[in-house]
């Protein structure tokens, strides 16, 4: 049994707000992108908007519409 689909389904239903620190980290950006694309939760990424934008560009991902807070 694969647990991930069940967890994602339950998370979508709950629509919690998740705050991810270290928004410049490529691992955080990958997780944030997946969460946004699958509409798993409401999301805020913490960090410098300029650093996060540069890291997104370098990683080839987009967090358009995702709040970014310093």
C-alpha cells in the first residue's frame, strides 16, 4: 500500500496553511512547487524575495502566486 496518495488526499481536504523556512534552499523550492501544483495546502515561503526568485530561476521552478515573507 502506498501511503503518499492517502496523505495528499487528506491534506487537500484539510487545506491547512504550511510555512516553509529557508525558501532559497532547492529542496524547499522543490517541495513548495509540488505542494502548489497539487494544491495540497495554502503555502507561505520564508526568505528574501530576491534570493528566492534567483533560486527559483536557477532551479527552473515557479512559485507565482505563493506568498513570500522575509
